[in-house]
């Protein structure tokens, strides 16, 4: 039974989250503040954290960075902040995914299950969990290294370099870039990215848009002036060598 730590200061919301998670087979612990979350993650490892940002003692973003300093546990951020810049900051700070409030119990379970699958933690239908909540080493990626212009992507080593400079990407950003690199020159739809990279086809396209925006910034480009990531309006995105 996977364990989830709910970090939410509103008692009624916290209780609702606990009930939904318990109904779907999760063992749930909960706290109402950031320092309590840090204490729980340190003392008793969990398989995932659902983290509210509006905490009474710490800003949720600061709590996220502190959790990342002591643990690699998957973190699903629950936030009322829907600003793209803020969401990008959270993803870069180590969030594995996010939900914008208000959200349904079904959305929570779908996102949490997807995060656990992507991070090799066991969802409720699994049979075992990794020791002490630690993530097993990733399996070798069947996709070979790819060079596109000055961009070099090696899925096996999980490294990406641009003009000889290593890119510091989040896990999701790297997975997205590696998939596009493997299909260089091909237009890939957002639906396909959600299905094959996120492995969750029923979430909204904004998830892809946010990660693409962050990835563009790290590649030194903008949507209005693309170099590597070209948008084909109404169809999808493709990775190409700059002209």
C-alpha cells in the first residue's frame, strides 16, 4: 500500500484529500504546516507528497526546496496559483507535477498515479515498494544518443549539452527533450506527448505547454523566435536543427 503525506493547512480540505486517497488504497498521513512536512519526510519516508503552497509557517515553494534538499520523494503540488511563470518556478524547484485548485478527487488520483508510475514508485495496483521510499536506479533507455545542431541528448546517461554546456533540466524536461530528439524532424502532437512521455493522456495540454516554455528558456529561445523547438499550429511540436 503506497503511502502519501498530505500537507494542507485547511482542516476541511485536508480531510477531503485524506478520504479520497484512502478510498483509492493509499496509506495517508497528514500535517498542516511546512516544518511538520519536513519532519515527516525526514523521520518516516513516504512514497509521495501532496503539497499545498499556502502554508502558515513557510511558503510552499520554500517547503518544496527544503524537501528536495533532503529527499527525492515525488511531490505533487496543489496550488491556487495558475500563473505560468510561478508554475515553471515550482517545476524547476523540483515539483513532479501540479494541480490547480479547485480540482476533483478523480484528477488528484490520476495525477498522483501518473507521478508514481513515472518515478518508479508503486501505484495502488502494484505489488511492492522500494526500500525506505528510495527510487530505484532508472533502467537503461532504449533510445540512443542524438545530436541536433549544437544540441546533444543522451537518454542512457540522462545528459543534455548545448554548445558543450550541460543543460540543467528537471526530470520531466529531460524526458520531453529526449522524446523529441528521438523523433527529430517529426511533428509530435501534445496528446502523444502526454501519452508517451507523461503516460497520462487525460490531463490538459497546459502541462505540456508549461514544460515546453521552460525547456525553450533553457535552450535560449522563445516561442516567438524558436531555434530548436518549432510549433506547427494545430498539429504539434518538432525538434529541428537551427538554420
